[in-house]
C-alpha cells in the first residue's frame, strides 16, 4: 500500500516502523525538523512541511495514496488534514483523536478514528489493578466488553455446563462465553450449552454491561 503518515511523534514513529516493516510505500509529513530527521532513519520519504497546507499533501502523493493516517497531538490539525485528504479523495482516512468530545466531529465527516493511545494504555493499567484476574480485555462500544479470565479452582462456574450456569444464575444475563482455551487442547474450544467450564480454563467472555464484579466473581476472579 501507499500510505501517508502525518506526524512523527510518540504515536507516529512506531506507526512508521510498523508500516515500513510491512513492505508498504510510506511517506511521512512532519513539520518539526528534528522529528523529521528521526523519521528519515526509516525506509520512507519524509517531507518536512505543514500538512494543513493542501499543496504539502499533494507533494506527499496523497491524491494517489491508498490511506492517510494523521497522528499529530492536536485534534485541530488532525481534522484539517482529514478534510484536505477527503478533498484529495484518499480512500481510507484514519486519525487519532485526543479529546473524546471531538470524536463525533471526526465521525460526522466520515473519518475512521482511534482514541488517544496514551489514554487507552492508562485505562488498561487501571483495569489491571481494578480487576487483576482479567488477563486481557477490549471495550466494545460505550459499555460492552470482551475479556479473558482464568477460571479459579473454587470458581462458582467450575464444573457447570454453560447452560446450567445461565439457568442457575451463576452466569448473568448479557454475559456469553465465546471461547475456551485448555492446556490439553491444541485449538480453542468452541463453547456450547452443554460445554462444561473447568478450573484452569482461560475463557473469553462477552458482556453487554462490562466486566462487573458479579460477572468476574463467577469465574473466581478477585473483585477488589
């Protein structure tokens, strides 16, 4: 792919490394001279100029790019870059959004967005303290979550089939076991109603209301 990356800061630099390592043709636009020089150490073309000027994006080949990703630390700059990219008919425009209140603005103009990664990292670290039994998680929409959790030996759900757990109320409504990893199984177990949850299983759970204490407690997870 031909990719234009705007910004070579804390977010843009790792992206440049990933994109160039993937064999893509990458052009970087960075206004700061020092950052531009650092970006030039990667296998990419670097333009040390202002990406909010349409001619700069034209020089970067945005009018023939497959994608443009704006990663600067200012939402105002990112939105301007995205608007210019749309004028140049870039088929896939993606931007980092730092202020959650600005998310709807980007969405209204049809830009794919990603929340500030630094905030996502902070939320992940907080979750690791708040719910230490959760191995990994991903938020879906405003409230729903998908998370992985290990089933403790004395977990209320251990030894029950999924159907029994739902019927008895051990597993709350709105929570669904979508995958099970077992040490003796080469591939994840596809859960069904008659599948028994065992101690030591690592289960992937989807829950409409997030990983609440009641839900994690079913798997023997710590709640405090």
